C-alpha cells in the first residue's frame, strides 16, 4: 500500500480523534487544535490526486457531524458467491404422488368448493376480498421421485408463474408420520429452468409445535407457537451450500421442481409429504397456517360460507399428504382420501347327482345308482329366474356348475313326469340353492322313483 493511499485511509480516523479531543478540552477547540487540523489538511492536500477535494470539519463543528462522502477512488469489493459442490439433475421415476382439486372451473364464480379449514386442506388460489383467480397457485398434482443423493418434488399448476412472480412453492415432510410436520422446504418462484438456491429455505420444527396440540386439526392460535422457525439453510448458506434447490421444469412452464438432499431428512425410508403454493404469507414460523389464524380472520373461499370471501389466508394452496416408503392405511393424519377396497367376490360352484330311488324312501342307499343323460338346468334369482346354464349328467348321474357368482339359484332336472308308469320325485324338486363368495355347494342331489302301471 503506497503512502498516499495510507494517508487517505487514516485521514478520517485522525480527524475524528482530533475533533473529539478538541471538543473534550475545557473551553472547546483551542488554537493548538485548530492549527493541528489545518496542518493536517495541508499534508493531505499534497498527497491527494490532482483535483480531489479535501473536506476537514471545522474545529467548532460537532465531532459526529455528517460530511459529504469523498469521491470513491477504489473499486467496489465483489459480492461473495456461494461455492456449490454438487447440484441436482433430473427427477427419476415417480415413487409417490397425489392429486389436488382444481379451482379453474369455478374461477369465473370467484369461489372454491374443496377447502376445509378445519383439517388443514386448503384450496385458496384467489386474492383476498376480490377473489381474483390465480392459476399459478392452483396445484393439481405433485410427484416425488428419488435420484440419489436427491429427493425431487414436481408441483403441477394450472398455469405458469408470471415473470417477476412473488409466489413461493414448497414441500412439507412428516418423518414420524404423526401429522406434525418436521421439515419445510420453501422457495420463491425461480426466474427460469436453471437450478438455483436463491431464496430457498430449509426449515425444521425444533420444538415439535407445528400443528399445535391436535395434528392437522385447527387449534386456537397461541403466541408461543413458532412452527418451522429453525431455518438451517437459506440461499446457499447454513449447514451446507447445496441442501435445497428450485427451478422451473425445463419441459413444462406450469411445473415447479424442488430438489433437496436426502441426507437433510436423515435418509428416512418412510415419511409423509405434501406440496404448497403461497404468495401471501410465506412465513415458515406461522405453520400450520390454520393454527395461526381463526376462520373469521382467515376467511373462506366457499361462497355459501358466512366467512366468505378470503381475508388473511388468501393466495395459497396445499395438497393432502401421501406416503413414501410404505402403503398408507388411511388412518395417518392428513393422508389423502383412500376409497374403501371392495370385498372381492370370488366365483362359487354347485354339484350333485341325479339318482334312482329304488326303495322309494327319499334316501340314496347302496344300489341306488345314478341316472345318466339327464339335462340339469341352473337358474339365477330363483326358479322363475333366467337360465344360467345347463349340464347333462354323466354315466354316474353327476353334474356340476363352476365359476358362478355368489347368489341365489334354482336347480331343476328334466324328467317325464309323475303318473302311471312315469317318474316321481323322491326329493324336493326343483331345489333352491344359495352360493356364497368362493363357496362350493355340493350334494345337490335329485332322486326319482318309477311309478308302477295303473
């Protein structure tokens, strides 16, 4: 560093010291102080570049008086940049996803019908009071995929965020599957399809108060509740330079992609997750939002509600939660609706024998052989129902009907009829049979005896 530059850097300090000394002396600035300051000004004048102005405070001026800044003679220091080590690539195959109700069809009516404030299922892509629809906040689907060391979340929207949008997008992770979220990654809409850490925050709930006393259920606001206050990563600074990123999907302008290191959530093999859009509040410390506001304060997007229109909780949307690493049962707090699994109806069967009752007792005894070549008819819904099928008895008089649905049936056998020299029933005929799911009903036997001549 040369002499002139050194003097220029020391001058402000020396001037302040002399001014302070002068003001602290009895009687204020004396002749000695004045002479010293004048001499110092002369020295500095000689060492400054030609044409540079020198401003020295008057000895009688207050030491803290503001002076016009001197003309800058040094180049501005460069802004420090984050030294990234790794960055995300492209999402792999989808491992978990959920869909979300769209409000596009109701936009002209300035309302939504899928918002449920009580259970933290929000559908509010509308401005406060006026209820203008914001398609770039309306989530329709979210997908999670793994591409070690990254977890990728793609958020599908009804429309792309406009240029300069102040919307934020995020993913919430519940590691212990208790409904109280553990991590929130939230970031402003990126300008383009390049991965960036700008504005990306990764915040955790250090004191387990996200969701309030009852997970996913609206609780009365409490001043001590601080949500995801512990933001350990912010725009590349914090626990590491590469923890979380965001970009616009290169192939779809109406999709936002978030990536975060799997190690951020401890490489947990099972968790619940959900997606967010937010252009209004964007405060991790206020989660869950429905525990920070009352319904009266928040407003409602349902036009039939007494709290319509939206107020404090506007311009946001979220999804239900879905599982990664396990199959949800439907009992998990905040889980997406799982329709009841229908009880499978397995096919059943009926079988029996048409036989000759030689002793007319209605029981098939030894020697009561089968009658072959008889047509057996099966009807559904009773003996007046429609024909399901027919079978011909084999040499032993046996028949069967397989792969029939559960239900009520009627079995009848073709015969000449009772009368002189004819056949008469020695067992009930026709026979009603009920078949359960997957049930085989056997022993549906029909006996006939021969009537003697008249």
